[in-house]
C-alpha cells in the first residue's frame, strides 16, 4: 500500500513538473518571437530644417545639428562601435562625445505606405557612426536607436528641445 501511494504522489509531481516545463517553454517561445518594443508613436518624416537644433536623451546627453550638415555631441546615447586599431577588435560604446557630419534619408520601405526618415551621424577622425530612426508624432518627433541587441529591449530616445531664440517685441 505504501509503494502504491508513493507512486501516486510521484506521478502527480511528475505530471505537475512536465506541465510547468511545457508552459514555461511556450512562454519563452512567445517571448522570443515577440517584436521588441519601440518608442511611442509612428515613423515620422523629418526635414533637414526641422532636424536643425538641439536634441537631448534621457540621461542628459545632447546633440546639436547645424544647418550645414555638421553636429556636436556631448555624451549622446547611441549604438556605437569603436576600434582604436591597437586592440583585439571593435568594442561597443553606449555614449559618445565629439563632432562630425550628419545626413538624412527619407524613404518608404517595401510593402509599406508610410515614409520614414533616418538620420546618420559620422564622427570626425574615426570610423564611428550611428543611425537613428524617427518616431513620435508630427508635433513631437523623436530620434531613437536600439542599443545593443534589439532582443534586450534597450533603446535610447532623443527629443528635440524648444528653440531658445528670442524675438524683439
């Protein structure tokens, strides 16, 4: 009688364990194929004139785009790769200070009807560059980029700062 009871308890425990493993596996599979989250809003078209100005990230970093295609960045977040040339290879950099050039590209992806703008920055004196996507709304556009692996759900978002120019009244 004791062995039969032990078998029943072990059978129930084994069935519970298998069910738990199956549910965990299904959850892991669903999480693996789920698209990583993106910043709020939709892809936006941003003209060069509207890009000009200062944009800030969540950590206080900033980038200022000049009308002539130059920029200056101070601890700007992004997904940068740097290789000093004397080490074992490239390494990831999550913030960067420096200056360089920028350009925009507006295009409509295949099988989509909404155009979007991407902004590429290239730092002077290095091979380092980054590409930011546009999002947000037309009244509050954002620049954003995944930092590292998109499956890590980590991205940086840049918000355009209001113009500080004053007009005579």
